[in-house]
């Protein structure tokens, strides 16, 4: 039987005791002592006392017997034994303080005999410190916490509790009037827990609410264990509102900043595009027109074409003006037009009276030369 109990203990690392109590008061168990390791105990009733035969299980699995001792112990007087006798199936005990320190509970089940009478009770002891360790590993928002409390308001799971915690810390185990007790949620040192417990109340089932603490709003969710578990425990989850809405606000801020940066980038790109495709070509056309204003129709142009229709239209108009000026200079000396433009006077019909000397000349034999050439174009050239 002890080997069977030891195998069960090894298969379930969260259990601290695997036990069998018989109807004649014998008690056999495999357990983990507070200092670590594994031990076995076999206790038999002998008068008003029980004979203890204990064994230490070594790392290699070998058993080392300890000296026999005698103490007053009868498992049949324990609450978990009596509860199993009265139940049809497995039943959980109310949490209580183990000798090792932290609170725990015991699921137990009676073993019926052939005649229906109980042969004894199987029992497994669980320390609630493993529950607190699990609660401490949960990630609930940024700073949220989860708690486990009984219907009576006892705290049996707290994320900040550690098995090595001092009683004075009073996360789960407290000391009152020189006696160790399980901490109560109503006046717990954790203000989140006490406020959440007061807000959730004692009603079973699922509920959610909000409460304010030190000017900060927190979200609360509370739920009870299913009725078929036989556990009247509740899970309380508290998450500051800022843990959830804070991320949303930060995301909104980052989105706004990103939108401003993108808008600024598009403005810069739009400016550069306009400068390259519109502003610079217009400036170049203006420069070309200034050169043409000096009747320099042979100077190279800076813009020959554009994808923008309006700018390309101005380029074509400039080229048409260049062609007209080039034709004009064939009949009027360019220097004369420049002088006229430099004087600021408008060309008009009329003239000035001046004393002038005029030379009339002719090309000798022009008639004969023109007849011999025969080509009007060569004559003009």
C-alpha cells in the first residue's frame, strides 16, 4: 500500500500527502515534508496511542527506517474522514492550515466493503501555495491580479504569497491572538483584494463591476466554481482600467503622430514634385522669354517639353514667339529693335525732324547678275 501511495505522490507533484485511513484506525501515507524530499508513515492504533513507523525515501528510491515513536493520533476523528463517510462520492474538505504552514484542503472518498460498510477512506492533501504560485504567473493586463477566496471570505490564493513568506506579511496566513489563521478578504492588507471582495459580495455565480481606489478605476470580474465540484470558492480578477484603456490611448496617440508625420511627408513630397514638374519649368520658361526679349532667338532653351499640359502649352507658345521674332529680324535690324526697347518708347507711325546725310547706292550690273543667276533664292542669299 505504501508503494502505491508513493507512486501516486510522484505522479502528482502538486499534492503533499497521499493517504489511506482504515476503519480500524490505521493510517498509511506518502508525503512531502516541509524541508523537501519524500517520506512514508504507517501508523497503527495501540490503546490510546498510535505507533508511528516512518521511513525516509532516498534519491535512489531506497527506504530508510526511522525510530518508532508513539503519539495520540486517530484518523477517524478527522473532519475529512467523517465527511467522506457521509458522502456518496468524493468530497472536499474546507480549507485549513496544514502543519507545514500554508492552508490546504483534502479531497477524500470512502471505500465501500462487500457488505456496504466502509473499509476506510482514501485522501489526498493539497497545499494552496501551488495555487498562489499559479496566480502569480498569470498575466492580466499590465498589473492585474487574480485571487481565490472561499464563500466565508478566507483567502486561499494570492499572487504575492510565497511558501517562505513570513506570517507577519499576512498574505494568506496571519497571526491573531497568538494563533495562526487564514487571512480574511474583508480586511486584507491588499487594498485591491478587500475592495474587490466588498464590491463582489458573497453571492455565487458570475458578476462583473468597477470600483474606485485611490482615484483610479479598476475592473472586477468574479465567478464561482461549478456546483458539481462541491467547492464554494470564488475567483476574483482585478485589472486597473488604465491597463486596458491606457494601451488604447497610447495607440491613438501613436496613430495621430504617425498621421501627422505621413501628412508632412506628403507635403514635402508634393512640394518637391511641384518644384520639379511645375515651379522649375515655369522659372526656366521665364528665363527663356527674357533671353528672347533681347532678340536672341538662337540661345538654347531650358525647357523643350513637359508632361503637364499647361506648361507644355506655354512651351509651344514660346516657340511660336521665337519663330515670329526670328522672321521679324530678317526685315528689321535686331540692333535697331534693341535700341527701341532700351529707350522705352513704343513703336508708332510718324517720326522726328532731323538733319541727316543719306547715301544712295546701287549694285553695279545688278540686272544682269540677277538674270544670269536665274534662281531667286540664290539672289536673296
